[in-house]
């Protein structure tokens, strides 16, 4: 049944083992992550105040005993506690082997995901191959997040955008270095190889718990009039995440040095995006980028 998912004992989306603990992601959606956290006896752990006032965390103890020295409280199997707007760090100690259910609306798992981190490593490898776009993905990510906030995307949409934007070019790991750095126009054959990177990147993320961002990565070179690639999608057939990355990607490409030209000014790049608004790019996304650049003082 659509929307109904069942998990069996020991099923998880991804598991990360660490020296003193392990963390299993059981489910995610609507900006919420549900995790099983196993903490080994004698391990000290901390819960930090969040910079986001809307962050809420809930912990339910399945098994074991923990002690919170800050409040001289001992919690055991069946006990639970929640965290909201704490002002100081909380210190805990696992008195025994502990298993917790951890529910949070502050996306956390991506920071420790081995699969996501391996893909980010591949993005960095692409940067080493392509001297002109070494920090391109980081800049596209920063710009995409700002546009997403300007458009009031949901927490889940923003979380997906954060990861999709840093990984949007991961498929270029399969593109030969001489093509990435070619000083001039690509031949038809070379361009065909380059155009495979969105599909290759989408395939790479399908093996992670962020499999749902594969569509965004697959579509980030699609254009609203159907002239993009790889599928020539139009308008609403393209996800908002892909439209945002497409605009951020194009802006960064224009304002960065290339082997065949010097960087254009932010004003020139913005004028080009506005000229092609509704043709190649989603108008509301272009407008949001302009507002971001004005707020940041990049444009006057």
C-alpha cells in the first residue's frame, strides 16, 4: 500500500558503527529522523544546545541505564526524556549497555553517514580533477540553501536540497579529466559523455538513505522550456530542487573563471538569468536568487 512501510527486526536504512556506539536510521520523512542508538557501557555522551529554536528531540530508553550528572537523574528501561530550547550542554553517562530510540526534527544522520561521506569524497575528487571548479559544489550548495530559504521550502525539502546540491556533480567522477579541463568547445562525442553525469550521479545516491534526492540530481540540467538534458523535461515535470540547483549552478559557472574566459560580474550573470527567466529557468527561483544577492550586498 502506498505510504505504508513495514520494517522488520534489525532492518534499517543505514547503520554506522563507531568505537563507543552505533546509530541506525530506521525512518525519515517530513524533516523527522527516527534512529536507534546503541551506546556501550561506560561511554560519556553529550547533548548540545541547538542554534535552531524549533529543534525538538525525544529519547526513549529500550534497554539499559543512563545517568545525567547535571540534574542528578538516573534513567532506565521504559523511561524517556525530551530536549527543547536547552541553554547549556547536557552530560550523560551510560551505566550499562544502552539502547535508545532517538527522534528528532533536526536532520542529523547525514553528518555521520558513511555512504554520503564517501560520495562527498568523490565530489572532492572531481574538484581535484577539474581545477576550475574545485569549490564549485560548495558554492552551489550555499547558494541553493539561501534560495530554498527565500522560497520558504519545507524542512524536508531543505534537507534534501542541502545534500543534493553538494552531490549534484558527483557523476562527473566518470568524466575524463581532459574533457573536464578542455580549453574550448567540446566535440559532440565529448559533450555526450559530459551529459551522462546527472544520470550517473543519480544512480550513485540510490544506494543511500537519501535515494529520494536521485531525482533532483538527475534533473539539475533540465530546463523549463524542455531544452535541457538528459530527458528534455519541461516546467512542472522538473522538481523545485533541480530548478534551484540549475540556477545556482549557472550563476556560479558564469561568475567563476574558466579555461576559455575570465569570470563575469554578478551583475552580468544576474541579467543573463533574468533574460532567460521563463525560458531556461524558473522565474520564482531567479527572483529568489536576486533577492539573496541583494540581501548579501553582492548586488546593489
